[in-house]
């Protein structure tokens, strides 16, 4: 008998088959020779067989299966989806979107997307309860807190009351939004005061409130006083009022703003006018339209003054640093600049 290696070698040899084709099936042999010659001359034209991969036994069994309800991985993914909805202000209905489901199916085919009801009534509710308990534990260790509150109106013309708590924890400035609820009562000082006391009682900080910072609304200021707390006006809001009153006091600036507003309104309400303006600018190779030189003399120093107000507002509104000590410096800087601006405008007869 021939050795096993020789038998294996003969089994892999195609010489006998080639001879058989040459003698018995000459046409087939001729076609095979032509294909071999073409492949030798142009190897790129020869299709490369696609490699076949055999899945493991475990992967084959898992294909098409989903995680059980008590799976830690499925729970972690669901929690991350709920956090994404809260952090990015996404609608809860995103769990029903086809594109999001396709993405998650690709990321983890075994994960089953939870329903909107489960996300809302279970996952987010549990997260909210856990976070509230954590905030309460932190507030218990706070010696004193400062509140900032504001009443505002949404785009749907609904009134809201928002209360934010600020305090120092482990030598770090900390802030929590305690509540932002729809305010359906009349905006009287008594009603606002009751709402504020209800919120502080719920969080156990009524006796820890050192001060409350609000805008200059008479009803809100009175509400803070009725609650027995010290009130401080919001410096950023006061700056905003100063800028508005200063602009109203200069007729030239008011007229200039009216012109700008009328131009913007006209082009926003007419797509044809906007397209025509764009075409004209391209044809004439012109930059964006600018104000005439006389008006620029007024608007440039005004813009510089507004920049100072913006910078002061941003610095004072910092929630990570104590900004009270900066008030005097910014007030002095603004006063000096406005004094120079007044002289500048007076020399050019803008003030009569």
C-alpha cells in the first residue's frame, strides 16, 4: 500500500481530471484553458471568493433572543436612555422612533427597547425619587442656603414659578433647581409667598434661607418679605433695566433700532425680497449692507458700552463662584466708561 501522505497528495492532484477533459471533453477543456490564460493576464478581474465564517455555537443560540427582564445589562441600557432623555431634553417618544430603534438594534441586537410607558412611569420616576433623596440628604448638611426665584411665561402663555437653591458643600458652590411648576394662581404677593414657603417646607430648608434674590417685580419682592426672608435684587436684571432705560432716553438710538427692526421684519416676511437682495449683492459684488457713516458714529460706542454690560452680567451670573465682591468693581468701571461716552456724544451734538 502507498503511504498515507502519497494518497493524500494524489487526492488533491487534478492532473488526471485535466487529461480526461482533454481526451474526452475537448470543448470543455479548451474553455478551461482560455479562462486560465485570462486569469493569468488580469488577476484583478478574477473574483475573490468571499470568506465564510462559521458562527460559534453560543452565538447561534443567542441569535434572535433578547435579554430577560432582570438582566443587569438591559437595565443599565434602559437607565442610560432615560438619562439621555432628561439631560438632552428629548421627548420620551424617542423610544418609538424607527431610527433610534434601528441604532439600538445594531448596537446590541439582544436589547429590547422599553415602552414609552415604562420609561415614563418606572425608569424616570425611580431616577427622580433617588435624586430627590440625594438632594435632601445634601441639604440636611447645609448650614444656610440662598434662593433665587423667577416667574416667567412659556411660549404657550402659561405662567411658571422656578426656585433654585444655592449653598456651599465641601468648599464647592452647589445649586439645585428645587421646582419649576406651572403657577395657576393670581400673581399676588400672598399667593407667591405661600408657594415659596410650600417649596422650602418640602425640602426642609425654610429655617435655613439666608436671603432670596429676585427681579424687581413689586409682587415678588413683597412675597419674599411676607415669608420673613431677606431680599436682594438681581444685579443682572437691574443692569438689563438700566440698558433698556438708557436706550429709550436717546431718540437717535431708538430711531436707529426702529429702522433695523423694520428692515429685518420686511425681509423675514418676504422670501422673494430676500432672494432678490441676495442676487443683487452677488451681481454687484457687494458685501452686506452697512449703516451710513453718521449713524456708525453713534452705534459703535453704544455697542462697546453694551459689551461691558454683557461681560458684567456674565461674570455676576456665575453659579460656581461668589460674585458679590465684584459688584463694586463693575459698577465703577461702567460708571467711568459711561462718563466718557457721554462726553464723546456731547461733543458730536448727539445730546442737545
